[in-house]
């Protein structure tokens, strides 16, 4: 049965899959390129991925009724590239598992949280999750453009490619 819960658990899995596709394309680039200014909002590929991780941490805290104290979007939190990739992997899988543990009613609820401007906000959980996931898609798209501009392979990260891959895996004999 299709539910909001099942939808968002699959969306979290898609985020993990898309990150892996992106990482595979980034592995074709020299490490110094990842830290160089590529004209992205956060300048480098590295800082953009670091930002994606920090935003995920901020929104996961909000979803849990917590507040992440003073997130610093201007500084890189994970300067080591491998550490950053692994932290993003763990964060995404943690979110997926956490979402899977939530009751169905959670996805039809609204939550209060303190926004970056210090003001109290109230949003539907679905809107918060949509924002988190589309935010990552947005930044992966920016990074993808930088990869292809630098001569790397174009990562195919569309949701339909994820579905095709999952169908292929699920149809494999055991």
C-alpha cells in the first residue's frame, strides 16, 4: 500500500542512490578540482556537498523537535573528502531509517521549529521533507554541471533511473 511514509522512505533511499551516482562521477576528477572554485553558490564541489550535509542535519534536527545550534554555512565542516562522503552516506541512511520508524500520522502532522532567522515557524512534515530532498537535488544538479564542464562523465541521477535500477536489482534471482 502506498502511503506518505512509504513515499518518503523511498525518497530518502533515492537521495542515497543519487549521491552514490554523483560520487562515482566525481571520482573521475582530480582531488584539487573538488576544492577549487567552480562558480557554484558555495564555490567548490567540496563546500557544496558539505553544505548539503549540514542542511540535512539541520532539517533532521527540526523534524525530531530539536535545534542544531548555530549552523555555520560559510565554513566547511568536513575538510577531508572521504570523511565528508561517508558522513553524507551515514546521514542519508540515518534519515531513511528514522523515517521508517515514524508512525504514519507523523507524515500528516505539522511541526514547530526555530528558523535560521530565529523566528518560530510551523510547517507540514511533508513540506519539510520535500524541501530537504529538493534542496539536495538542486545542489547535485549544480555539481553535475561542474563535472561535465570539467570533462567528467554526466551523472544520470534522475528518479526514473533510480526506479529502473531498483527494479533490476529486485528482479535478480537470489
